C-alpha cells in the first residue's frame, strides 16, 4: 500500500508534504499502514515531533490530538475497543511515557490491541543528566505482549533489524489473544529534517495460525506456493523420527529440493541432500545463481552450515516461510515473509494434496551436484577418525556430536538413517556436551557414541564424576592440543602469543581421569592404531562390558591443512568439469 502525503490549500490546490529523514520512523510508519493501524493518538513534544509530522501528514491515518498522556492512553484504548482494530498512541521521551502505564495495564488485562510508540534519546545519553531521559526499553515489563527498541538505521543490517522488530511487535497485537505492544524509537538530532518524498517499500511479515484448506484466506498462500518452480525445503535440528506415509512421500518429495543435516534425523519424506555445504563450496557464482531458490520453507530447529546461511543471505529467495508450532519469528536468512503456526508435519501433509502436479526440474540440479561429490578419504587425522567411526557404527545406535569441528566434520560422511543424532545446537556452546550425552545414555537402551574435541571434553570432564555412567557409553575424544576450529576461520592471522590464548593450546591427556572413572582406555596416534582400536571400540557383543574412551591424538595444523587441501581439490575438479 502506498499513499502520497497530500495537503489541500484554501484555493483547492494541493501541496505535497515531505516525511522525516529518519529511516526507523519511515519503516515504522510504512509498517503501521501495512498492518492496518490507522487510528493514532498524538501527544505533544519535541523528541517525537518527527514521528508526529510523518503520521499527521499521511492520509491513511486518522490522527487525534490529546495533551495529557494519561488521558491519551485511555482515549486510544477507547478507539481500539470500538470495532476491535488496533489503535496507537505516540508520546515524547521521559516521564511522558510513564503516564501511559495505567492504560497499558488496562489494555493488557482487557486484551485490547494497543500500540505504544515512544520517542527516545539515543542510548548513550540515558542516565547522563540529559533532559527527559529514563530507561524506556522494557519499561512496561510483563504488561505488554511485546516490547522492542528500534535501532537508529545506518546500514542495511540496521534496516533489516528495525523492520523485523516492528513486524514482530505488530504481529503480537493479535497473537494468542489481543493485547498491547511497545515500540521505542531512539532519535538523534537534528530532529526536524523533512526531506523524504515518499515512504519506502517495506517487507511485511505475515502469520498464519493453522492451515484450514476450506478457509479461503489460505488460497493466496497455496497460489503463491504453486507459482514458484524453484522451491527449497530446509529441515533443521529435530530429535525425533517422523515416518511419512508412502502416498504422502510420492506427492510431496518431487516438488522440492530437500536439505537437512545429520542433526535433523529422519524428518524428511525421502532422502535429503546432506552434502549441500560441500556443494556450495565447490560451486561457482554462476552455478550458485542457478541453485538459488525462489522460495524457502524451513521447519525444525538450528542449521549448522554457515555456508548455507551465507548463500541464502546473498541470494535471497523471493519468499521465506517458517513453519513452527510456536509461531515465533525466526528470520535466519534475513528475508522472512511468512510464519505458519502449526505442526510442520501436519503442514507438509496438507500441502501435499494442494501442489500442482507439474514437472519440476529444480530438485534435479541439486541431486546431480550431490551425486558428484565423492565421500572423502583422509589420511590419519580428526576427519579420518570421525569417518572411521561413522562407517563402523551399528545400525541401531545414538551418535552424540560435540560442537564446532566435530559436528561439521561428521557432515562430510554418509550416516545410516537408523542412527539417532544428538547435539547441543540450541546455543552451540561447548559446555555441557558430555553431560548431556551421558544423561541421554542413562535412559537409552542403545549404544551411545560420543564424539567431541579436547576443549569440549576437558571443559566438561566433571560429567564423568557421577554414579550414573553406564556400560553403553563410548567416547571418541579428538585431542589435537587446542581449538582447531579457530585455525580454519577465514582471515585468522594472529601473533604466536595471541594464537596461544585464542586456541587454548595444551598438552593434556584424558588417560588418568578415564581410568580413574572405570573406563577402558584406548590411545591412538596413527592410522594403524586407529583401525585396530576402532574394531574394539564399536563392538557391541562383548561380555562384561565397560564404558570406553578412545583418545585420538592428531596435529591440528596438519588437520587444517588436509581439510583445506580436500576442499581446494574439489573446487579445482569442479572448475575443470565446468570448463
């Protein structure tokens, strides 16, 4: 929706007003229009003057002037009560905002959609004896459904962040019942520059709650889905197995390129492409353009691959839909357009019958690339140790992956789909990986294989200091004397002194602690020892079993060199093939 700011003189001629040059104000006003918030109560003040000016000079808004903020808040409440549509109130900074508190409380408990817009000084000046300042973000506490503090916009990322925050706040007006939200707008001087002729085109995030195929308001959703030919489905982390009916698989699978990592487990109606990270590393810019989707649908939790995130942020799809039972906004690629609040598997089964049966070539391009990526064969290294374990795993087992290098290296290898995969990717920290795995194993009847780096292990070594260690535990400890992942980071060039502190180099072994805690201990220092130890490590029919720890010692510099050489060789072969 775009409406020009027009004023009418007494002689019936028109004059075009200019809007504020503050980009956070422009985003806010444009999104108020898109979300249908037309009734606005304006309170006097200087800090909020650029917001007031922009709202008052746009024909979409019905503006009401009320001087007393306490009265203005209740006046806006009354506007929202009549008809049930959201109303907004805009005030200046400082104690003016606190006077709206009683109306906010009433709106919260009466479930009235009220938007409180407060102008603010920049954060640097709060508490510095500057006039009309107090900590405004979050001032209403639990009495608003959402509170956001907008950034002042200087970069594209600031603009994306600002847009997302406003969308999130306005979506909460009607989410699981109605209620008030607070949008705080910091503004630096100069305040009174009105040089913008029109509002920007803004991204609008919409939310669908459920998917009733008999409800016509979902028709446009299905029409949008069917108009795209390059459709991608990304399944994030899920600790479960979901078995689709064969009929659903046939209806659904061919329409999308399906991407998933090992931590996704079995949540795709068919065989997903798991080596996409390597595919993207190999691909030229021209190939990436061809592989880029028009629409991306995501479900599940976190995705490990930084390369996939970068790919979709630099080649953004026209639409990104996120399907989640919570209905929360998760804008991973910076182009989210739609949140669908429902169980993802229910969503997939419903759309299976609504997809137009037409030939789709896009998935074949990804499948062709995937088939042409050979599984790596590394000489003795951390990668080789992980590959040897994955190739030796029993069909029914649980595989626990530590964070950083371990979870990424495992992705290089094909994993039996019957193996459960667990990993602490909620925050992706190294602390607690071992403790979590041992807790899981305590209730599991399967063999539990735990793969982790040295820093993760020694950080959480007290996990072995409890009385709940069972014999179904196998720990593969990759010890290269420090944090190898840091050496692989692009642009990581530091002095030897700095390098020591960043990578936490050490000369520690787990042998003494493992034996003290009753583990069978295996030490590995070359390829021959790895092959021999792995046969013992993965046996499941031994009598009088004990928990086992196999410590694989490698050189982190050599590990990184081998990995870089592997990727370089793949890219060179791909370039030769293309030429």
